[in-house]
C-alpha cells in the first residue's frame, strides 16, 4: 500500500465540511503547519477540532479560527489566542474545555479501544454536568468517554514511506496518541526516508496507524512566547 502523497493539499483533499479533526501539537510545538495551511486554502467549514489549544492569532489553528472554519473546539487551554477567547466569550464558538490529563487520556483510550474510563478530575464542577459518576473507595469519579476523530493530523520529525514515525523531543506531546485515534491518520514529516532507515527502537508510532504521509519543507517552528533573561 502506497501511503506517500505529494503534499498537504493532496493529503487533506477529502476532508469534508463538518469533519471531526484531531491536530497534534502543544502551543506551537509540533503542530502540523503544512496541513493547517492546506485546510485554510481548502476553505472547509463547520469543523470540530480536538487539540490541546488553538495556537496563536496568526499561526497554527488560530488561522482556522480567523477564517471561521471551526465550529467547535475541544481543548484544555484558551490562553495565548485572543480571537479564540473573543469567540468563546461572544458565544460564536462552541468550546468544550477539558482538563488536560482527561483530554490526553480520552485520546489514548480511543487508540486502545477502551470506550470509557473513570477519573476524579472535574467532579463537583461544571465539567461533571450530565456525566455518570461513581464512588470507588470513598472517592467520587466521573465517567469520561474516549475521543475519536474522522481524521488525525500530526507532524513528526522523520517518517518512512510505510508510515513509521519518529518525533523529536517534546514534539511528541499529543501526537503519538492522536495518530492512533483517527479513522484516517495523516502525517507530515520533516524528513521522509525509505523503510529500514529508521532505528526500530526509536519508532514512536508504527506505520499501521498512518494512512497518508508526506514530506514538508521550510517549517517555521515559531516560538509561542519568547522569554529572555538578562
């Protein structure tokens, strides 16, 4: 099976309006820059995006918010993006704020085939509204459902033509779990290599989870906030 596609536009060509997307990254670290730009060009609307946050106003998922292509965000953090905050407060954007550990685990459970799990995070808060609760050993827990997506889009440092992925340092963040939780997983990589060139002991996502892969170039890799110590 040939998983290699020419570019980001070909990789996301069949994502329809109203799709549920998972997008890897933490802040601007490890985001699929090229695929996000292609989604903006494609102009699809009504997206539900599952991501830790929404980048910044002029980069990352902030670009899709700017063009009003996102209907709903499922994330754990609103900060650093003024447009995200504005749309949330104005009631223009559906937002499901999820505790970060819960978000990560809901994604992991989808990849593992586990439909739900219990967590104490959020019990007794607005997050618990409408959710099943149980008591274990005198402590209360919420039942949280696994999170699935129509498409999972991630960015890796290296990948081979069979879809095996290797991430560099903290760019793994949510991406390794998201790659296993999408019905179709798209990977963009900085270095696209041939099978056998990656050390098997350093493969972070096996190719069986990846359906499409392409090599990108000229990544900006912006820093979300620079702090300088004098």
